[in-house]
C-alpha cells in the first residue's frame, strides 16, 4: 500500500522518549549514556590530584575540514536556507509538514495534503524559515489532483531553490531529501533514484486523492517530510517529497526505503498555474475507467458515461468496453497507470495509444484536453 506522507500529528509523548532517552525543557533531545563499571574504575584508579591521567597531555587539533561544494554537506548548506517547516493548527488538532521557497518574494511550494485541513476548516497556518523566523501564511492556490499547493508569506529577498529537469533524471542518480520529519526541521537524508514513473495514489482524504507519476527514492522520508524538496547532486530540486510505501502494519509507519516524489517538471507547471489564477488543471482522454477491473490494462467503463461526448476518445473512435493496454511507449497494466501517464502530459499534447476491442488490438491518436473544474 502507498500512503501519503501527511503532516505529522502533534502528540504528547514522542516515540523517541524511552528509559534511555528524555527530552529536556529546552526541546533538546538528551541521550543518557551508561558507562561501563570497569571503565569508571580504571579512570578512578589512574586519576591523580583530581586530574585524569596525570601525565597525559591532551592535544587539540587546529586543522579544519574542507568540504567540497558538491559534497553532501556542501549541497545541504546551500539548500537548507530555502527549506521551510509548515505548521497548521485547526479545531481538529494540528500537524507539521515541509515546503521550499520557489520565488524570493515569498512563494512556497508544498503538498496539498499538508494544508488540506486548514483550507477546509480554518485555523492558523505558519511557516518557519531555516533561520527560525516565523510568518503567517496564506494559500495562493491548491490542487488535489496533483497534491500540490502554493503558499505566500510576507517576506522578501528569500533564497529560492533552483529547478532541475526531472525528465533527465536517471535511475541510480544520487539525491538528497530535506524537510521536517516528525517535526525535526532541517533534516537531511541521502539516497538514490530507485525507479521512475511509479504510479502512486496519494492525498489527505479519499475525496481528494491525487495520482502521481512519481520518482522513487530510498532516501529516508518520514511523516513531516511532505512538501520538502528532493534535490540532485547539483542542489537543484527535481521532486517534491509526497509519499512512502507501507508494509501494511500499524507498527511500521516510517521509512522503509520506498519514498516517492512528484517530478518537479509537473510541479513547476502546476505551481505556475496556481500563482497566476489560484487554480490548476490537468489533461484528460475523455473516458471514465473501471477502477475495479482485475485484468491487464485500463478498461473503459461499460456505461453511457464511459466515453465523454465530444471528447478526445470519442473523436478517436474508442468505445465503452475497450481496454487500453499502451500509452505512447508505456505498457499499461492497471487503470492507475493510465491516469498518471495522462497527467504527466500537458493539455494540447497529441498522444498515441493502443487498445483491445474483443480480440483485436487497435491504435488511435488523440489530443488531450483540459479537465473541467
């Protein structure tokens, strides 16, 4: 199962608190270490006049560590100032998520499911910059179909992230995920691109599900990472961290090395639309799919609503009951795969697909249109 990396719910007893760990009043995690008795006895036996190892001379190194700009530390130092923590508080509770600056005038990109409850019921929405400054935020626009939202804060001269090209990403490329997992802001994790074009269903509620043609990564992503950037080895953002896979057990809700990010090329298009009009759209074939179809491919629903009147599919000659098995050069084995393949395109794109009617395979060419909001 695939679950969105939702904003982290607030709780009174963090999972890291145990008999060996505690959290002090200043919010710092303190680890209690127990020294071996033999070591303590050894130190006591060799102390002289209150000085441990009376004849030892402690030498402090004056050398400094050189960190190359393209090292993980160098990339993190450049990217961290652009990554923010997002906190919501509503009548139903609150939580945290992540985001990043996409324009120096205060525009921030995040996941829709991070701010979904606030958008629905109201409350408070705050953004904390990496330097600790806190701002009230407003929603410029949000889109559940792509699980993206753009926020605005009253700040200027912010450090905005550089956009990469997610179409050029290759499996095996090193990546870094940055965000606020479990509310721990500024957390950096390292991994690679494990796969591309993964069909992932995400979103905060069943009513606002999104279908993502995702980048898969083994960089650790946990609750609270949602909306944070996935960056490449140059520090350019190539994805928006959005979901992780789960083992299906309530005892395993953290990273298992299967994280998913919205490709930045799609996120950038949607963000531009949200900033310009507050709304975003996505392309459609003009068909309704049977999501319960158990066979191979995507079955066009065998109802009168299976084909949209005057839509691309009808103009191309498709009929209810046709099974779409290929979209461009991509094999389609399930309806979700067709949905994410279509949404990875743009309105106005002309595509080809293959379908089966009865026992005969056929092909068609059609031009995608915008979905009706």
